[in-house]
């Protein structure tokens, strides 16, 4: 059987993980998180592609050309603002899990609103890098 293909998308400012507000997002860099995800993917025998962008248009264009079985997306600040990325995700009809490193429900009011949660398979918020690994284990099934 062909290996499952799983797409990971990291939204804006996540390239600064490790330096950015470590009291909120921890000290693990995006490169380290991607290594953890890749290690888990190897164990699960799935194929990964990983993408990060600070640009809404780039994320929309990336989503349009995806060929995968499942998507794991942390839309970061675009979670709370982007109808365009929501429409792209809805348009390709790929099942996805929305991941947040921090617990967005324990933060500012504007972070409690998401343009993605109602169309996601699940939302994981507040588990740090572990959230991506839990999402990946589900996606691999
Ligand atoms: C985030 C939470 C968002 O509210 C924020 O804008 C981010 C990161 C998280 O992973 O906790 O940039 O998605």
C-alpha cells in the first residue's frame, strides 16, 4: 500500500519560535519542531511535506497545489483573520487538524475566534510541539 502523505503548514511568525515570546510558545525552535515531526513520521511510516510562510497569499497558493491525504495546519495569527485561507482549505476538501502551540482559549478574547475550527477534524491547542505529534499520529491512522 502507498505511504500516506501528510502536509504540515506553519503560519506567520512561527519561524521565530524559540526566540518569540518564549513564556507563551516555549524555547523550541521551528527547526527543532520540524525534526520532531519528521522523526515521528519516520516511525509511523508516512511521507511528510512541511511548509512555513508569513504570507497569506503564499499559504493560499500552497494549499491549492497540495496533493496529500491529510493536513496539519497552525494558521497562527491567520487563524483569527483569514477567510481566504479558510476558503482554500474548504476548497480542496482535505481533512485537517488545527494545531496551536499555546492554549488560545486561555489568552486574549480575539484568539478564541477561529476561521478553521468548525471545519476541522479536531483542534489541538496548548500542548506545545506535542500537539503536532498527536495530530500526526491521528493522521497516520
Ligand atoms: C498560535 C496562536 C495564535 O493566536 C498566534 O497568533 C500565533 C501562534 C499558537 O500556535 O499558539 O502566532 O497559533
